[in-house]
């Protein structure tokens, strides 16, 4: 049976691209599925067609200030920067008989486990940072500038936030001309489409997820009532090491891989239009409707995290933890998670 609106799929065609690329073959394969899935003669032929630098690197060291608390951002489950118990002025100065003492939300901090370490020079370092480790940390420093001078005291305060990368991905919607909504061939087409899309982005360590699949009756101007499939799916990045080809260079960053995946998906749908334009036969009953592919970039915090542009005006699009005003120990504030995942840009202002 010939499709009811062939002109809709053909309007505004682009010039045919060079054939032979893997992507072209994928589009053609999907198109040829029309001839692999057959329906009764009364229905006709059907087609079912997601940072190289991290704050947690050892090279990053953060100094304190006697004028204000210094904010420190540590990625969850990563190693923290070295948090120094000195100011910028004292960082390279000679200190005689220095004595360091750290206090955190639970009291005095000691190097008694594998997650917290105080170095011989008084730096605080966290391993495998957890959200419960967030809070206000203070360091008391006693030292002599010279042997002859009296002991001086320094009190520094740090606010340490746990942060995580936001969950970002591309969300696509596309529409296909379809047989009656109760047809079993719509289900077969959905599976075939997802298989092809997943294969397209597999080598980029990205995955395709179907968010919604619906069939609706659409009244077309001068074309009567027709059935259309509405697909909503997302492409998101996996950890770089989880794909079939683990990679370690800057091209493995999530944003780069997602951008490549987006381009492949857009080309794939464009090539379906080109394949239809080359057909001499009537259109199959299931085909992509040109111009219906839409894409939205989603950047959203995980549950338990949010954004607070008042608390962090220098990084309004970041997410992280927010302190609660309780002080059970007298040595620091305990923290509760209310929102936020802080990006690296927020933390750069804390690094000296």
C-alpha cells in the first residue's frame, strides 16, 4: 500500500551524499528493512526503523586565608587537592618548629584511616571523598618566624564541599509515518531502530535509551487522517573505560564523545531522507518524516543535588552541598546535602 503523504517526506531534500560510508550503510539498512518485514497484502510493506583536568590532581594545592573561609570542592569518590595549613604569604616562608592541628565536623582529624591523611607538613588530603566528609574544617598552626622570636598562632578555616559531575545528555524526538497503531510491526520497527542507533554510538562509549514511544492519529491538511510514531530517546556517555575501545586521551571526554554521537545521529536521519528521495517505487508504510528530528541538550543534577546561585554566585550552574547551621562539637559545622554539583570552574577561584 502506498503511503498517504509521500510529498511530505520528499520536500526540501538535500543533495545526495557520497555512498559507501558506514553511516550510509546503516541508513540504507534501516530503509531496506521495509522489504524484510512483510505484512498481509491488504497492508503492504512496512519498515520499522551522552574533563581531562580535575581538581583532584596531586599538583593542585589550596592555601588558606586569615580574612575569610576558603571554599574547597572535591569530586565524590576522588582524591582531594592538598589543603595547606598556611596562607599564601607563609607558603614559601621558613617556619621554625611548626605544629599543625586539624578539626572537622566530627572533631579532631587524625591520620587513622585510609580516607584521611595529614602530611608531615600539615596538609590535609582525602582519599575516596564521600559526601559525609563535607563540612567546615579548621587548622591551627603554631610556629616561630625565627629562633629568637616568640611563638605565633594562626587559625584558618576551610569549607569543603562534595561535588559530582552533572548528568548531561542529548534528548531526541523523531516521527515516523506508520501503519495502524495496533499493528505488531510498530513494535518490531522500534526494536530495529534502537539496535541501529545503539550500534552507531557504540565505539564512542555512548548508549541509547528509549524514553518514550507513542502512536497517534494525525489529521493532515489535504491528506486526511494518518498514523504516526513519536519516538523520544536519549544518548548519554558511559565511563570511557566501559566501552568496547577504552581510551585515555582528551578525545574521551564526555562532551566530545556526546558531540560526535549527536552528529552521527543527525546524519543518520538525514540519510534516511536521501534514501527515500532515490526511490522510484512507492514509499513504504513506515518511514521517517523529514524535518521532525529535534534535539535538546539536558544538563541536570542528580537526585540530592541542585544549584544555588545565591550561595555560589561565581558558579550559578554548578551543583554541590550546602551547610546546615549546627555545631555539635564546637570545632566545626556539620553538613547536610541540599543541592548542587560543583563544576571545576567553581573551584579554580580557590586555587592559589
